């Protein structure tokens, strides 16, 4: 097959030619994979071939080695490892040769492909000579080969975990990279590739950062690179500093003053991409200090293993003025552009992080700036002052902020209605939202909102909803937090007198011609949902009146025929918003007996609409409609059974939806809701549900995040059907046992620990549901064989010492359920178990009331079981 021609055809403007070429490539790959990959690597390495075919060949080769989805990636890795050795060697040799090609696109593609192969082979202890041959390349001319090799080393550090490369080689890589970065390197492309490579290699430099001399040298080279005449190098060097600040925060004290000086210079004088990274450095330091101070509380003492150096607090007098200056560098159209990010926005974001880091200390540095600029004739100054004010509302104490807000509030309301600048209105509405979010509500002692100003606030916000979409969207956001603050005010809410008007205004907004801009329609529905969710019993009749209105809107979206694909997408987004709105209304009305009774007149029609939404078959809608049905099941209780014959097939479709795994996860949750509603009436559907859930667990194509809720769901089913669960017991228990073994002895990063804890919690919820489900039956003896394993699992997670509070509460509950259901059969086993006693005592003395209560109940159940 003439591969060059096929690759050219695959990029043809003629659709038929392109399709045929893609088909030929697909066939070649399926019939002769080694030959296919060899011809691609040969094409890439061949200097005589056209640039576009070389580039595409390299791209197809790279994509044959890696994929985003875990299961696909696993398949590709296995496929590469099983190729015969000779083919692999030839492909790798071609890739390495391409690094010295004169065509930059070919070199760059080869760099990425080499890193992908390294990511597969180095962890398997294969291709040991790779790093050595790359390093010998770095020392050779010509410059373009050096540049490509440094780029490859960078990609390699991105693909390969640090523990795979031994320290000696790490040192050599860092030496090569740092030499390429140094000011003595005359070639800009080499220096840029080296600086970007260092960014990826920072995680490998642990040992080097512990050594003072090596660290000093690395820091000096990075700081020198921030002064390079080439802006892309300066930007890459600041990106390195940002990464260093989060990876090696505790090693920065000796350099912080110098870094401050170079960041100030960059923020004030450099091009925007460089200045943005310089600000990002300080945002990153804030993140580190916020984490440390949150973890160790305000009474932070120096005896912990992580020290807070209070860099931000010390830098305040110089850092805050620098950030305030950036706020004046707005762009004309930034409010309309959703993805906008510029120096003013970065400066404001950083200012907000500084406020969260130092609290009250920031206020005196910002107030003079606000006072000086808030009434200036130039919109930029008024907007910057408002942005500064809004940015510091999270962090400082209410005592410090409320007096300021009381002075500012009337001024802000007037700006929101009368300021000639749309920018100022936009930022004012945002800042009001921040006031309501952080300084209003039951958690804040004194409040900025009184009976007197509440009406004025509502009036101004509703007026602002007629403004341009970006201002109206921020006004919706402010109203959202205003409503949220009244969530727990008792029988009467200050918003009650305005409820009808607020709801009407929000519905009007959703019908605006331009509601598709600035997320306005979505914001209006989110706010409507929050206003309903936080309403009190007084307005329940008005919420009921909303049901037929929203039903009618949903009905209308189902009538639209023959839409374009864009029209269909908008329609399905609207259906999602309306289903979400009905969900909140159903939850609200279902929460008290009197309103639930009146709502039931609509239940059949609402369910009919949801079923029609499913018939549209769009992923986003499925998720929202599914959640709404969960709420309906909860509200209707056992009566929900009448909808099951028609609804079941959609439930099954949701459980089979591996592609959109969020839909699958939501459906699993809804199975739980339905079990709680129907109890034993779910029995006729259990075979299908359990079969599908067990299938999901054994699939490696389903995203792992869906597995913990599936286990919890076993518990819900067992609790609903009681001893009828016997027919699934063996299958469920063996799946639980396998997962339980996997979830102990896991050493990993925070993300893995978090997942492991959610997995353990799902397993424990399953055990709990199964034991409670069997408790009052005559078949509890069926569970006795499983007790030793469950106790062993509890021992295992207790010994690991990495469970979170949620798992702790569920685990001690399971210990109690075991004793409660099995009685004397469990008593002796619990007495023999390694850690039950210690675990129980630890939970009894917990500061968490929920854990303590569970532990006291477990203690009672255990003592009964032992004394029998």
C-alpha cells in the first residue's frame, strides 16, 4: 500500500476521497498492525516525504499508543507490549532518527511519540538505553536536534512516573536541561525547549531540592530565565516558578525576596502572558498557605511537619498595591466574553486569595484605594474600586467587613441602577452577590440586610434583570445568595412579600430573546430553584401554582419538530433546566404532608412528561429527568409502583449507559430512591436491576467513580426486599469481598485515597443494608459465613489509619449491625477480632457527634451479643 498517497488523501477536501483513505488506514491497521506502525514510523523519518504526511503519520502513531479512556488506554498498552521485538526496535530507531530532522513538525511529533513509548516501556524495565541516548544527543550539534531532544526529555517527564527513573539518571536529565536553559545558550529555541522541559521535570527534582547547593543553582537558573530577552522563555520560566511554589513551598524562604522583585517588574512592565504567570506565582503561594492554615487551624504552631512561612502576610504592604494597580488594566469587552482572562481579572483573583490567606490584615491596605477611586469620572477607576471591594469579602471577619458594607450598600444600589458604564454595573452586581454570600445568613451573627433595606434590594435586583445579559446574569446570582441566606429563618421569610414578583421576574428573564447569552437563562433557573428551595410554608400555595406553569413550558419543548442540530441542543438544554426546576419543586412540596397531598393531583402528568423527555434520548436531559424522577419517587412513596412498568426500560437504559457515566451514576442513585419508596414492591424488577449492577461492576469500561454507588445500592435493595435478597446474596457478597480486598493496602496520592474511601463507604453501606434487611427474618444464619471476612475488612481499614469521618461512621455502624443481626454468633468473633475494641473506643471518644452516636449504639449491640 502506498502510504504517502493514502495519508495525503486522508487530508483531502473531497469528503469521499477522505473517507476512503481513512477506511484504507483502518483496514491496514486491523490486518497487519506491526506493518502499519512500521510504515508510519518510516514515513515520519523519511526526509523526502511531504511535511503533512509525516506529521499525520506521527500523529496516528502516537494515538495508537495512548487514549483518554482508561480501558482503551489499557488495551493499547497491552497491544504495544505484545508486538514482536524486531518491529518495536525498528519503530523506536526511526523515531530517534527523526529527532534530528530539519522539519520542526516532524521532530515535535517524534518527541511526543517517543515519550508515549517510554511511558509504556520504562515502567516495564524495557528500553533502558533510551535516556542515555537522548542525553548524548543533547551534547551534539546541530541546535535543532538539541532542541528536539530537550523537548523529548520534557514530554518523557510528563509521561513517566518519577519513581521509574533512578536518581542518577534524574541528575543527568536535570543537568542537561539546566545547561540548555542557561543564559550562555545562544539558540532561543533550545533555551525555550529546556525551560519547558524543566517545568515537566520539577516533580523529579525532590532530592535536588533538598540539597542546598543544587537548589540554589536551579533557582538561580530559573530566575535568570525570567529576564531572557525572549518573552516565551520568560513566560515558561515563570511557569516553572509557579510549579516550584506548589511543589517545594517549604524551600522558598531564601528566594522569596528576589522572586518578589522579579514578579513586580514583570507585572508592571512585561507582556500580558508573562505578567499573568507572575501573578499566578502569588496566587499559588496563597493556595499553599490557605491549605496549611486550614489544616492546622488558626492556632497554628511551629511543631507540625509543615511550616507556614507567612510569605503573604510579610509581603502585604508591597504585594497589595501591585495587585490593585492591575485592576485598572481592564479590557473593553471582557464582560461579554465568557472565557475572558486578563491581567485585571488575574489581579482580582489573586487579591481574593490574599484576603482568604491573611483575613482582616488586608482591609486597611484596600480601603484607601476604594475610597480614592469609587467616584472618579473614568469608568476604569470606579470598576477597579468595586472589584477590589468584592474581592476582599471572603476571608476577613464579619466584624471587620459589616461596618464597611453598611456604608457602601446604598452607594452600590445606586451604581447598579444609575452608573453609565455597563462594566461598573456588572461588577457591582457581582460584588453584591459576594456580600450576600459571605455576610448574610444564619451563620453570620449580625446582618447587613434589614426589614428596611430588603425591599429596596429586591427592587433594584429585579430592575437589573432587564439590563444587558451579563449584568442581568450577575443580578440573578446576587438574588440567589440573598434567597440562600434566608434558608433557615423559621416560619416567615423577609422575602415572602416579594415571592410572587421575584418568581414572575425570573420567568420573564428566561423568555428574553437574548437569554442564551452570558449563561443568563441557566442563571435565572438556578436562582428560581434556590428561591423555591429556601421558601417557607407561607408561600407553598404559590409554589404549587408554579407546577402547571413549568409543566406547560416542558410540554412546549416536547412539541418542537424538525429542529436543526443547534436548535435540538438548545431545546435539550432547556428541557434539562425545566426538569431540574421540577425536581426542586417536587422536593419542596413533598417535604410536608399537606402540600404533598395537593401536589399529587399533578403526579401522573409530571411523570408522563418525564417519560416523554426520555424518549428524546439526549444525555444531559436524561440526567436531570432521572434526578427529578428520584424526587418524585420519594414524594409518591409506594404509589410510584404504577409508573414502574413504563419507566423500567429507561431505568435499564440508564444503568447500561457506560459512555456517559454520570448518567449511569445518577441512575444508580435513583434505583436507591425507588427502593426506599417502593420497599417490597420493587421485587418484580430486582432480577433485572441486580443482573445489570453486577455486570457493571465486572466491566472495565465503566468509569470507576460509579462503582461505590453501585455497592451502596446493593444495601438499598437488600433493605427494601429483606430476606428475598437471598437469591442474590452469594453474588453480591463475592463482589463485595473482591472490592474489599482491593480497598485495603492502597498507598497512593490524595485522589486515590479519596476514591478508596468512597469505595470503602459504598462496601460498608452494602453490608449495613444487607444485615439490617435480614435482621427480622428467619434467615439470618445465611450471613454467618460472611462475618469473619467483614471483621477482617474492618480490621484492615482500621489498621491503615487513612479513613475519613464518613467511612469511620459507616464502619462502626456495620460493627453494630453485625452484632445486632447475628447476636451471639457475632459476639465471640468480635471478641477475637484484632482491633474492634480499639476502634470502638476511638469512635466513642470522637469529637464528631454522628460518629459518637453510632459508636454508642454499636457498643450496646455488641454488649448484648456478648452477654447472650
